[in-house]
C-alpha cells in the first residue's frame, strides 16, 4: 500500500495536457469580483470546490511497468546477494576443502605423593599437591603449550613443518612450503589449542592435522614436551636446595677429617692411643700395689709382734714394702705430675675427643639433611598424568558443512538486507 501511495503521489505531481486544459478552463470559470458579488451563495460554493486532476493513462502504465521491472531487478540482486555466499561456501566445503582430523588428550600435572602424616592443609599447600598448586601447574601447562617455546621443542621431536604443509591440502588451511617462523607459529596456534578445566584440574589438548596418524604424532610429542616442562618448573629450587645440602656435607666432612688428623698427631706425639685407658690401668696398678703393700705391712707387723728381730723373712718384707711404696709413688707422679703427666694428657685428649665427636655429629646431621633434601626433591618432582590417551577421531572435524552453510546463509541474508537498506536510503535521497 505504501508503494502505491508513493506512485500515486508521483503521478499527481506530473503535469499533463488534460490538467493544463482543465486549469485553463478553471481559470476561465473563476468569476470576477463583480460577478462574485452578484452571484448567489450556491453558485459561489460550486465555483470554489476543488477538483481532482485527471491522470494520463499512458504515463501511468509506463511508470508502473518501469517500477515493476526495477523491483524485479532489485529482488534478483537481493536473492543473489543472499545465495552467493552459501553457494561459494558449498563449493569450498564439498569440492575444495581438505578434511582435517582432531586428536583430544586430557592430562593433569601431578607431584609425588606426600607422606601420610602430611595431611593438614598447610602441608598440602607447601608440598604443591593442594588445590592452589594444581591450579598454578595447570594454567602454567596451558600457557606453555600455547607458547613459541613449546613449538620449538616440538620441532626438535617431530617435523612439524612437514606435517602442517601438506602438499595435497587446499591453500586456505595449508602452510606454505617457504613459510617463516612466524607463519609456522600462527599455524601451530591454529592447529593446537589447550584449555584448562579448573573444576577437574585437567588440561584438555586438541591437535588438528590432515590425517589421524599425524594428529596423534603431534599430540604424543606435545605430552612429552609438557612433561619435560613440568619437571623443570621447580628444578631450580630443587637444585639449589640439593647444592646447599651437598655443600654442608662437604664442610662437615672437612671438619671431621681435620679433627681426626689432629687426634692422630697428638697420639703420634705422645705415643698414647687413649690416656683415659692408661689412667684406668695406672689406677688399677696402684690399687694392686697398695693391696700388696698392705699385705706385706701386716705380715711385717705380725713378725715384729713376736719380737723375732732376726727373723729371716723380716728383711725381705722390709725391702718389698719399700719397693712397693716407691712404685706407688712413681705411678702417682705419672698421674698428677707436670709436663707430660697423665692429667695434662687427659685434658688435651678430652678436648680433641670432644672436637672430633662434635665434627662427627655435624657430619651425621648434614648427611641426614642431604637425605631429607633428596626425598623432598622426589616429592616436589612434577609429572604428567594422562587421563585420556591420544586417539584420533575417524570423522573429520573440518570442514563442518552444516555450520559453514548456516553461517554463510546468515551472512548472505545480512548482506542482502543491508544492501536493500542502503539502496533505499540512496533512492530516497536522490528523489527528495
């Protein structure tokens, strides 16, 4: 109805011969002021009533024919605009596009199991096996897979350029044979995607290639590269801790060796292995001699009690008593005398012995710390736990006919509507 109204308005605006004649007749019928004054009210009303212009039928049908032809042309252009994208996509999808296959891998970053006693939340977070440690490791693995470093490491394991530059593939998805590193990286980012499931703490890796074996090869190589990266995430911290423990063990061994050397020198200088044992031995000898002295003195006292001054045993007893006293005095001088006396020897020996024992204890503690550090390194070591092994889907994941045609149809309809809108605005502007 709107187009008809516009058409009628245009036709009314066009001047015609009949309208010109009628306008002249109308002007002739208009009364003069004198006639208007003498005319009756009925005649005045009839004279001033508007009249409908008469349209030329020839011009009307010609304009109608032109308008219909223009509408058909515009409709045909709109249909072609909507259909051409769908037709182009259909030709590409069904005749040109090279099918591509996707391999999906699911894995997580894990650490060695902590001891059963470390069940508190603090121990879990410290060991890196808790919730926060899993989140950090998962996001780090995802970002690493999308990095250029992962692509470089992957190239050292498989011929990535040859796998992506398939000679029989269509040019839209094929990597050029003389592609630069940047182009190769762009193709890698397009064909390899990784996402992290925060709830399950699982990294989902999708690898797309021109054949199922090629996608599986790239996926398996990426798992190896990611495991190597996971092991190196805290390698520096583990290496530094191990180096510090080994250095402490080396220093403790040196101190223990110096203490043993000092003890050996003292023993060589004094000719005594253990002065404490010598003192014990001397004290034992003194006790034995004192026992003998007491026996000899009792026997002499018994002889003197009988009054037998010329007893043959008396003289030998007196000699034996004197000899025993001299021996006891000599042994006592060895224990408490100056210079190389037993007291000084024991004092020096005890100092060297304490220093040696302290060095040996430090060495034992350092070795235990080294063992603990090595066990901690094993607990902190990261590895890739594969949840779903790489197996390529037998159905092509690219192209997707339904999705591609639907998107092309939506784009075509949008272009057609936009073109019609633009044409209408321009026509209104020109006509106005």
